C-alpha cells in the first residue's frame, strides 16, 4: 500500500526526493479518484480535493506523525498514548519540514501576500485576511484553534463539503512572529449585504442535517456525524448576489474522535 511506503520512506529517508514523489503520487491518486482516505465520506472527499494538493500532502504527513508517536518510535516506551499537544507539535514539525522541501513554506508571508494579493483588510485571533479591490478571492493566514494540526486540516475539508460556495484552497504554510503555525489559503470574496439572523442560520444548517445544540439559543449545532460551531452572524451573512445566507468560516469537526 502506497501509504505504508510513504511512512517507511519518511522514517528512513526523511523528505527526500523519493519520499516527496511518493506523497505526490498518492496525492494525485486522490485527486484523480483512484483512491481515497477512509476518514472521509464521498461528499467530504470532494471537499478534500477542493482543498488542494498542499492540504492532502500535509494531511498525509500528519498521519505519519501521529502513527510514529503512537507506535512509540518517537517517545519513551514507558509513555502511554501521546497527548494531543505532543501530536500537534510533531505534526507541525514534520509538515514544516515537508513544506520547505516542497517549496510551500512562506518565510516572510505578510510582505509576499501583501505584494501579490493586496493589503491586510482584517486581523483577528484566528486569521489575517488579505484582499485587493476587484479580485474574486481573499487570502487568509489561518491559525489552528484545534487540538491537533490534522484536525485543523479536517476542518477545512469539512467546511468545503458543507459550504461548497465558499471553498478554502490551501496554498502554503508559515509561522507568524509569535511562532504560531498558520495555514495559508484562498477563499472566494463574498459581498456582505447584511449579517444573517439566528433564524436564517438555523434554517440553513437544518437543511444540511444539523440542529441547535443549546436549547435553541446557541451558535453551536450537531448532526449525525459532525459538530458545527461558532455559527454567529460575523461568520454567516447574506450574500449580495444570491440573497442567501453564506458561511465564510466556522468550527467543524467529527463527533467521533
């Protein structure tokens, strides 16, 4: 199995040309429908492909990082299952190595993104947003608010599956001045007519199989397979063109661990 070959190659050779080719071949098999990742169903697989080759490759590296810790290869045998912070640290370390080998690492992101994609127009705890007037997309430096980097990648995949009108496509990775790992992605620019109401958000997510998870008064929802959280009006607004509620960002994760 190609994934087993990848894991062996990373362990023995690091991110050599041979390892990079194996990861690229596996990524292309996914993009061309020759294989898939069992973690995702068919709809989510489409979201994975939309997220792009950089995310798929990074997710494969994350899988190796987790497996290497769980097998005890990078931890004392006396330790039990690795904690999420250990998995996260290992995943960030190896994805950074892989991204540098692939030319996907942005060492001075703000300068480069400003010159190519326009000035920073917003900055919050979760993302920095760049936009040039007239462009059809924005670029975001998105930090992870998830327990591991692989779950942050899953969140992008699941967002794309649930909200294909605002897909996120990963183009690279970086660290900011505080050493926070950031995922660099593009997303369509959406004109905001107004913020969505609670009732409009409820109706939108109900059509996707979600129900309010807090007595009908919250911003978090639950479905049969996923949690959908942080669905407040700053993340959901009415599109100027369609007149429909549009979700540009949220917290989404699997119910099962």
